[in-house]
C-alpha cells in the first residue's frame, strides 16, 4: 500500500520509515513561526521502523533514528510515514539504528543528544560549568558533562523551567540557579538559549572569571548579532566552530562555537542511551512533559505561534491516537 501511495519513491534509492515517536523541538517551533534561519528540517527528532525500501542494510522492521544533517531528500516525521530518498550510503548514514534496549521515549532523544555531544567536546573534562538555559538541550548537556567529570549548574533567568526539573531524579545533584542568585564564577559558560540577546551575553560574561575562561556558543544567535563593543559576529563563529580570544569589560575569555553533530556524535548519543546513568534510576525520558497525537501537534503549534513562546518541557508526538498511551517497551 505504501509503495502504491508513494509512487515516485520507486525511482532511485529510497526508504519509508513509519515514525513511532517524534520530538517537538525549538527549531520546529521557529519554522512554524517562519523565523528560522539557514535551514529547514521540520520534524526530525524521530524513532521509527523501516516499512519498505530499496537500500541494502536497512531491512523492513529495522528500528532507526534520523540524522537530519546528512544530505538526503525526506518528508517530515510529523506524519504516519516519512520518505527518505538519495544515494544509498547517505540514506544509511541518515538513518542510524536506534539504541538497543531503549524504549521509544528514550530513543527519541538520539538527535538532540548528538547535538549536545558535539558541544560537550568543547568543554574540558572536570571543569566547573554554568549552562545558560534550562530547556531540553541544557539538561541533556548537563548529563554528558557529568559523565565526563564536570560540575555543571543550570542558570536560567526565569523560574518556570527550573521548577519543572526540581524533584526529577534526572536532576539529582544538579545545581539549579536563577540568574539573579548566581554570584560565583565558572571556568566555562555554555549558552544554550534559543536566541542570544544582550541580557544573555551580559549574564554569561558576568559568570566568567577575569581571565582564562571559556564561553561556548551552542544556542541560537541572530545572524547579524555582534558581541558588545566589538565587531565579532557570534553566529558566524558558532557555525564555523571557530575559537577566538575576546576582551570585554576588563575580562579576557576564549569564545568557542559548536554547530552540527557528526556521525561520531550520534554514536556517542546512542551509546549513552543504551546504558543506565550512574547517578539515577531514571533517564532522559523524564524530560517528557506532554504526549500528543497529530491533531494535538497542530493545536500545540498554533498556541506556540500565537504566543511566541515555547512550551515548557519536552513534547513528543505519536502519529496515531490509538497508540498514544500504549506502553513503550524496548525495540
């Protein structure tokens, strides 16, 4: 049936994936609002099952995730089926196997965890780290940094996202600070917020020591935004993953960019999701705050577009209502 419906897919190499669960992320919401810059990959945080295809090594029934940074043609994973077309090697690279033994609600975090795995490489092992922001990326980054012996704290300007994390076993031992309460300095500050602005930059700079600090740029930055008092375009630096020394208000720090995971980062994310975390019996699925079907997704997107604000907590989408509350076991 899928082959008859998709017709054109039969020309060239192709795979049809039936999504089991798809995550809603801030970049999806930016696309819905029409404000995302540079790329489009609506509906990319997915765990699904190969339903049909022509690519060797991806037989029917294989449980896969998606690396949206690999150049292939595809449809959105916010659907009952996702079509992926391209060169066979690229299709295989774009559809890494999902973590063995992990539930769908854990495996859906492969792509966002791979993104922060790239960022974690920019932080030295054992460092004291302030992570600006308390969204999904910030918490996932804190997980990876704790695994490499760092001492991270989440610092947020408003209490809502911090309050959602309090009491969750995933955040056991993790310091949660309102920006106004953060008085100490940290060897490394990582900015994970959805959009850089002057207040965020000033907070990050305040938390750095006088010399020798590292400012890691991971979150969204407007393309023309420049560091105060300099001509340094931070988004260009982030996308090129450059490193420069910046002097500002009596401090000197190294500014580093992080952008786009590699296949090795996906391998890291999959390996982390395949094993328990050492400090808690829970795992990253504890971040899920809402479970939607496709009609619920449309309503959620509408609210986000009207309000201009992202919902607090992770939302995941199942493509069919009947399976919305079904048990999610290992695949």
